[in-house]
């Protein structure tokens, strides 16, 4: 708990509280998990990263049994809507081009004639803000990612789970994983803004 609090305090010192982030050219509010929020409560925070327009808080899991890894989680943010718009465009034109760009669900393969290895869930919301989740089970790991744009904060945020942490929210590719995607939005809604 002390390590988590130390990471939060470091981020608080690095992030400038601003009323109109885009007008002042400074980073808007960073989001941090409150004490006890899963899966972060089971993980160890690493030193936060910050640039003038973005931040990333990473949390890692303890090693599991021999040959396994406990996984990781991160919360990231970037000033403005550009990163959100880029990911929406990329998902519609490249990553999930087999489906309509506004399809609420789409599964796709990363290799020709292979089973689907990724999926996207659109039409999600985080505290009223538009969001989408992606889930990847391929090649070198297992990943869940949620991205949303908060117009009031003028920030694009993402919540990312990898390995054993991602396993908690659905492992295979299935439209039934919408429950896992919704669980990510519920977690994101509980993140606290540093002001």
C-alpha cells in the first residue's frame, strides 16, 4: 500500500492541475486507481512516466509458477482526442476491416486462414464518455485494452491488461467476452483524477 501511495504522490507532483489543458499546453488530469481497486491492489506500481502531454502508470504482478508470469496493468493518458481518433480509424480500416466500422462487435484473425485472434467491442461508455475495448489472444501473449475520450478533461485515456491480469476478463475470442469489456469500463469508471 505504501508503494502504491508513493507512486500516486510522484504522479501528483508531475501532473499540473489545469482548468483548460489544451489551451495551456499542459497535461490534463492523470487518472489513478484508488486503494483496493482490483486488479491494481494485487500488483506492484512501477515508477510513473510523464511527458509534456502524456502519462503512463504501470503495475506488475509477482511471478507465478515456474514459467508463468503474473501479468501487468497500466493506466495511460494523452492530451487531446488525436490518439483516440487514430485508434478508432486504425481499428476500422486495418485491424478489423472485415466488419462495418461501427459494428458493436467484430472478431478478426491476424493471419490468413487462421481462427480469429482479436476482437473489438464498440459502443461502450466510461462515465458517459465514448469508449471501445480490444482483446487480443495471439502470438506472444494475451491483452485487453480499453480506450476512451473524456471531453471535459480534454484527455484520451487507456486501461491495459496483459498476461495473467488479462486472463481474469476472458481468455478466448467470443462475443460473450462483452462482459469482460464491460468489466474494464467499470474499473475505468472508478479511477480517480488527480487535480
